[in-house]
């Protein structure tokens, strides 16, 4: 397949994933009590649109680009098709397509594991499988909390594995790697116990806390945050995301999902917005050029978007803890404003760069630095 054609074919799943993100946020506004026009009854699919439709498609597409094999694109193609089916309110078809996407991603990652048998490739494979288990649980009509537990494991394990890969540059000890494995095992065990649908979530909570501790101690972001430009911004996003991963773990210990009215909401959005979207902000300037071939540029204004994102997460978590309906509803538009701010800042910096304004792009986060 010609490189130009190959790249153009990536635009379609990326566009559908973006549409799923927009629909997911729109339905999210409705679910927290903001009066918005109904999107053809899509409110019930807020979680699947965000986790499988957007994050699943984005992760699958990034993995396919990295593998650079035609068959690897089966995962993002199936995931995007599943998102499209949800957008047209066909959940039965979307579930089948998401199962196919997770299976394709698991197989593709297992091939990497076979060729490169390391801890991070093993965790990446486990993460892809967790997406599939959660989607099968959705097909089986399990409580949504149990489904979401597996889906959040998919996201957390994927990010942790990718950061573990970079941490190899710092040569973590066997003891440190064993601690990482314990954290991952606790998260998977918590998902298997259906803790996000139960009266206690000790394993999930301890798993999140353990992963936070490991990432804070061993992630290369601790060093790259001392640099400048895009490199520092990316590291700041990582460290800010780890904060919310740890806070979510502590929250689950204090207020388990099924024991308080707002605890489930806090757990899900502490991970999905506080942790995962921070990672998206931090990696967007690297992922977008790799996937689309379109050069995007860093600008210091991105810190404003990042700050706004974390204000929205803090407002949501605090509102959930004290069961404050109004402030929780206000957090939704702030999150959307942060995304629009981020997109606008990137677009503005990139356009000015192309028109010769003199803005310089900082180098991406380094792959090697001792």
C-alpha cells in the first residue's frame, strides 16, 4: 500500500473517533443535568462512545501505525465501525464490531509479545484483552459497573505499559518491576471481582495507588519535566495525570462505588478525564503527526488548556464527594472548554508556524536520556 494512500486511510477512523468523542461529551452533559438537545437517544451510550468509540479507536490506530502492517488496521477499522454503529443507535452491531476490534488488537499485540517478549509487551497484550472482556460482559448484559471496570483496566494498563517501555531507559530494578506487576495484578483482580459495581473496591483502589507510586518514582517524566518547551509540557501532563490516578485510588478506598450516590461517577471520570485525557494532551503533538502526517506545533498557551482540564476534574471529584449536583454539572462545560482551548491553541500555533510567524516547535519527548 502506497504511503500516501495508507495515511489517507487513517483519516476515516480518526474522524469517526472524533465524532464519537463529541457525541460522548454531548451525552455526558445531558447525564449530569445540563439541558441539551437529545442526540437521537444516545444518552445511554455515553460510556461506550467515549471508551470504545474514541479511546479504543485512537489506541488501535496508534498501534496500527506503529506496526505498519495492513492487517493491523483491522482493529481501528472495526472500532471506528462500532463507533459509527453507536452513532446511528445500533448497539447490537456496535458490540460485535467492538469485540472484533478488541480481538484484532489483542492478536496484533500478542504478535509483538511473541517477537519481543518483555514485561511491557505482556501488559499491552493484557490491556487489549481487558477491552475485549469488558465488551463481552456488555454483550452478556452484566452490570455496567463491571463492564466499566474492565474498560478502565484497558486504559490504565495501556498507558502504564507504554510508560514502562520508556522507563527502561532508566533501568528499573527487578524489585521495581515486581512492584509494577503487583499493581497491574491488583487492577485486573479488581475488574474480575466487579468491584466498580460492588460495595467495596479495595483491589482496584490499591492497584491504582500502586501504579501511581511506581509511575511517579520510575517514569522518565520526572527528568524530562526539567527541560523546556514541548518536552516539559508533555512531562507535566504525565505527572498531573498520575495525581488523579492516585486520587481515584484513595477515593475508592474512602467511598466505594456502590456505597455512595456519586462515588462511581468520581471513579470513572477521575480515570477517564483526569488520568487518560491528561495523557492524550501530553502525547497529542507526537501522535497526530505520526498518524496523519500533518505537523502540529507546541505553544505555551497549552498550559492554560491543561490547567482548565484539571480544574474541571477537581470540581467534579469534590462535587461527587460532597454530592453537589450544581457544581458537578458545571464541571462538564469546563472540560469541553479545555478541549476546545487545547485544539485552538494547537491549530493557531501550527498555522502561524506555516505562515512564518517564527514560532518554533520544541523537540518531542526523548526516547533516550539517562
